[in-house]
């Protein structure tokens, strides 16, 4: 179906819900074509192509609300959907914070955000499989110690999304996505190590060459060979961009409006206060061209913006949808994120830590003794009090040089202290998802080993 057809389905269903007695309603409709394949040691292990469509309906009866979804767009099914959802709303509790976004906040970004590229859809199945195969071959050709592989993947998707509500908003957009990744295994007399690398983009033309992805993955696996533990110590820790992104993910969880109004975040009640070092600025950019979190409107019909979350160490904003904004007596930041099932949650647009001017190599050279983290394991983070403890692997730093690989250690600290102890920020920011961060040097963390 075309975007206009999806918009018509959404707006018609809103009207049907109002006609049946809803005081307000909104609908999200999605259609997608998805492809994925896994190649291992040159052989295809899986191949999947799927087309899907679904819609989600939310109705309001005053301060009561309910949501439901369906993949059946037939007249009879939609009539049942409306009736069932209204019946559910009648038995829910009243919630004064529920409701659509305010009418004056609705709108759409007028420009082209470059979310869709034709070349993703025009790739043949053979070309897509070839991307995965070339990535794995690239990894296996690097070094004889790369003897095995957990496989290589290629994924692609093309999707359309429409949203309509009873305040008169109707909009739609389309998006594309593709990715190639590989996970080689390195082996020598001292043991076996696995690692991975990947490339992701809105267009096939923007992907890294699969051979380069394979080489990077192989180099990452090879540098782990001979890994050892280190004695427990308190040292500076350098997070590479992948693990720095994971750190930023914890900050995202701490500034979500639902965590704030539940007082379930160490950043609750700290708007306008210093919460990080002065060199730390975190932005949420909804209008970044080609960004993986960019979109012309959020899942409540609110247009995107560039929102400072932390500015020169000062906490400026939480990330909010309309519900969280009402609970906190604030204004939505346009971060409503919704699947077809359930009410809107809160998601990032393109949330990133603004890069500094130092090259990653220079940051490493500045460390006399420390830990360069390339892998994080487990989920030992408490957003309520900020306590941080995660398994890690990487490379030990001696006199500004990467000396030897390290595994089976734990990094421990506190997120509030870590934010204030960011001593250096790298220049190597890359957007590989809706969260992005450059290399970070954090002082004074405990590395627990032997």
C-alpha cells in the first residue's frame, strides 16, 4: 500500500472510533518488507523474507483509555477492534494525565530527512547474500588464526508508517535500513576468542565494504588472543565508542520521563543542576539527516527538534512524551515512541554525546596505566541510585600504549560520579544507532580482577 492509503486507513479508523463513542482516538499503521540471511563458512544457514502490516488503535473515554492492535484490515475486523477497545476503556481506571498531545503542539518537519533510499529495495537476493558472504570471506582471509566463524549477517527492511488522531493530524513517512555484520573466531595455542563488527546505513551505497567489515572484525578477534585477568585496582578507564554508547544508554534510561515521575532515577529532581563535567554536552537531535532516530513527527504527531539534555554539565531537559510531561507538569519533548501494541512509551531520537577534539590515540597516550574497554557484559546497573557494575573485556594500557588483552574483569563505579569524572572526550563520533558516543576517558573506576 502507498502512504496515502495508510493515512486513509488511520484517519478512517479514528473517525469510526469517534462515531462509536470515543471522546478521542489515535491510530498508528505500519507496513514493512524485511529480509535477513545468515551465512556461515560460505553456506547459507538461514534466509528470510517477510511482509507484514499492522495497526494500533488507542481510544479515550474522558480520562479512561485502552489500546488494541490488529493485522487484519478488513471491515468486520476493524469494527470488532473498535468495539472491543471501547469496552476495555470502560473498565479501566481514570488517569488525568492520559490523552493526546495538545493540538497546538502537533505538526510535521517540512524537509527531507533522507530516511529512505531506493537502492535497499532494488538489491537482488543474490547481492544481499553476497554481502554476508564477502564479509565472512574478508574476515577469514586476514590471518590463519581466524579458523572459524559464528556467521555473517545481512539485513534489510523497507517500511511505511502513518499516524492520525482525532485532533485532525494525519501524516506518514517511509524509511529504509540495511546492515552487514560478521563474527569471526580467532584461535591459537592459548585459546579461542570471538568478536564482531558491522556496518549499518539507510542506503546500501552508504554501507562500508563488506570486506572491510570482515577485516575489522578479524582484527578485533585477534587482539583478544592471550587475554588475562588483572589485579583489582582503581584506574582511569577508556571506553571505546561502542561501550561509550552503552554508557550513554544508561544516561538515557535515567532521563526518561517515566523514570523521573516515578522517582526511579538518580537524576530525578535535578533539572538546572550540574550533573556532569563541564565538557559534557548531550543532545537529542530529531532532525539529523539519515539519523536512525530521525522522523518527521513522533508517535503522537509532535514535530522533532534538537533538544539539549545535558549542556556543559547542566541537566537541561528530560525526555518526555505527553503522558510523562503531564505527570511532571512540563511540555512534551516529542519523544513519544510507539509500536502497534500498547500506548506510547519514550524513546530517543538521535541521542548523542557531543564529541571533543582529541583523537582516540591521544587519549590512550595520556593514560599511564588504565583499561581500554571494548566489551561489556551483563546488566549490573541501578538507575535509581546510579550504582554501576558490569563485566568487561578489552586491552590494558601501560605508559600510553595498548599492552595486552584483558578479560573476565568487572568495572565498578557510580553513574553520577562517572558523569562528573569524564576527563576526555574523543573526536570519533559515529552514528550507528539512535544512540551515539565517541571515545570517553573516565577517571577513578574500580577494575575488579584477581
